[in-house]
């Protein structure tokens, strides 16, 4: 039986094998560290930075 991250990330196609591999690795790490802060899941500064850059984040504005 496939794990959650394999079901959701194994067949992703982002147009670049490196991006596909990064999505797969991030998905695996997130599923293994479910409920933890990103800084706990990605222990190296480089991994954490790459995860933040890769994951979509909504930008909030305090002014309109």
C-alpha cells in the first residue's frame, strides 16, 4: 500500500525532474514530521530555505 506522500507526490509532473524530486522529498519530509514546525522538519538551513521557497505562501498585506 502506498503511503500518503507517495500517493500525493509520486506522480507529480512539474515540467522539470529536479522540481519533481524536490516536491517528492518535501512531501515525504512533511508527512514524516506532520504537526511539527518546518524548522523542526528541515534541520539544515539550506533545506529549510528551499522548502520555504518551494511551498506556496499567501502574502498578506496590512494596507489596502
